[in-house]
C-alpha cells in the first residue's frame, strides 16, 4: 500500500523534470535560432554593402579605363 501511495508522487516529479527539460530544449533552440538569424542578417548586410562597393568600384574602374583609352 505504501508503494502505491508513493508512486504517484514520484511520477509527476519525473514528468515535471521531463517537461522542464523539453522547455529548456525548446527555449535554447529558439534562442540559438534568433542568434543565428541576427548573425545571418548582419552577414547579409555586410555582404550586400561589400557587393555594392565592389560594383561601384568596378564601374568607376571601367569608366577610368575607358577615359584612358
């Protein structure tokens, strides 16, 4: 009888720990996704600005070479 009354106490605790672990996993996954998103966006911005500057530099260089010719 004592074992029966003891088990229901134990199972919810295990379930609580399990749900807590799940919550932690989900939260950490969400946080890492957000961080990756921020890194990706800033990387894209850097790449975009570099591409723009490279394009403008290339067009200026082309104009200069045409002027020289």
